[in-house]
């Protein structure tokens, strides 16, 4: 596979902005040491979430979704916990492993 990560800033089900990482060629275990930054006014941070999709780059045809996860106020479980921890410690990088789920 040739995976990359696509991160979308979401608000009320609509994508406001998106960013993606570099594509890692021919690996099932990619490592991304990249920062993805969105500028969000403090008064709006409780209205947004992040949709994170791991994609398989395909030169011909459509890129395939490998799996997705979500963080934000409307996320569940670890996604919400991670978001709350980020809000509690602004400007400090907070890292967590997130399981990917299949797209239905």
C-alpha cells in the first residue's frame, strides 16, 4: 500500500478545511512525523471536530479508505477523551493511538 492521512476540520457535518500528510510508499506500517495545524478561534473550538482518514493512494482510479477515526466534542470514547485533554492543555502536543474503523 501507499498510505497517507487526510484530516478534515468538521462543523455541523460540513467539512470546513482539509489537510493531508505525505504519501509513504510501499509500507503497511507508515510513520508520520508531521504536524497538521488548523487555526480555530477559541470561541469556536467547542463546535468543531476532526475526521481522520487513512487512505491508500492509487495512481489510477480512486484512492481507497483504509479506515477512519474521529476526535472532537461529538466523538465517542477515546476520540472525545483525546479532544478534552487537548482543550485542557492548550498549545501542548497531546498524543494518543486511535483504532481505525471501517467505512460503511
